[in-house]
C-alpha cells in the first residue's frame, strides 16, 4: 500500500499549486477591474504608452528605435548594427538609445534595444501606467505566470507518481486499475485548472488591464494620415511583424548570424 503515500503527495502538490494559481489570479483580477485613477475621457494614450501596454518594455524599445530611424536620427542596418546619425535625443528614451550606442555611435541593435528596454524612462513609464490603472503590476503578472508553471509541474509530478505506483511498485494486477483511478482525480484537478487558466487567467499575463485594453482599441482612431505615424502605431500595437519592409523588419529582429563587420 505504499502507493497510498504517493497518492497523498499527489493530492498535496495538486491542491497547493491550484490554490496558488487561484490566489494569484484573484489578486490580478482585482487590479484588472479596479477603477482607474485616470478618467475615461482623459487624453488618449501616447505611442510609447500604447507600446508598453501591448508588448511591455521590449515593444517600447523597438518603437523608440523605429521612430528614430524614420526621423533620420538613427540608422538601423539589416546587418544588425545601429548607427547614430543625430546624437541629440528628443526624449529620455531616445537619449538612452544614443547612450547605449557608445562613444563611437555604433553598436549591435539587439544591445541598444535591450538597453532602452531596461532604461529608467521605461520603468517610470511602467509605474505611471500601473498607478493609473492601465497596466498590470509586474509582481502580479509574474505571480500568475509562476502559478501556471507550478500547476504544470504538479501535473507532471502526478503523472510520474501514478506511473511509479501502477507500473513499478509490486501489487496485485487487479488493483492497478483502482490505483490508476485514484491518481486520475488529482490529475483531473490540475488539468482542469490549466484549462480554466487558459481561458480566464491568460489575459492577466498580458501587460494591459481591462481599462488599458479599452484605451488601446481607441488608439487607431486617434492617429493621423501620415504613413510614418501609421507605421509607428502598427508597431506599437502589433510589434515588428507589422513592418512591411523586410530589411527593416530584420534590422529590429534577432541578431544577424554573421557579424563579420560593421556597416550597412
């Protein structure tokens, strides 16, 4: 009857992980549906705010580099290098990009993008959006992600303990079916929790709250007819995949596989 002990362990990890996820999701739901400090009729989002709510710090960094590229203040080469053209940033984010390029004014695009994403200006942007009720706090988002990971781990552990109990431990073959049935109960609990999380909790792992997502849906109606502005809005909302130019899209993507030389 050693399998009973393993069954108790399975129940413990299943209940503990599901409870952890439920508590995290409940906490984020309270934040998600809280009344924002910013009235609904307040001014619309800026592009950098929209970028953060859509994709977080990395999206803000990509938008900043693209904005500087279209404004001829920065040159993004498809070889994976960034060259500063005008060493005078219009805001703190652009100054962070120029500083990341180094004294030579040239650096790997991925390094510049990472530096901008980690800049103090992005952190301050995040804090303002969280305070206004438009962005989900980082600790709450991480708690949900960790909770989902814990339930997945519990599912794997239950399966492993069930396999040991049914296939390894010596017991009457007639008892194996009943043993497997008992282990199916905590397994159903964890799988059901993951299914619910996929439908209900998944939105909380995003960056924007319900109010923030409403503001994002309003953004396209606030844009002008300029092609550059339309491109920036598309990247802010959808990321670099919205860039129609394949070379420019490559310039903002992963590192070039052959960094043999700098230049264009």
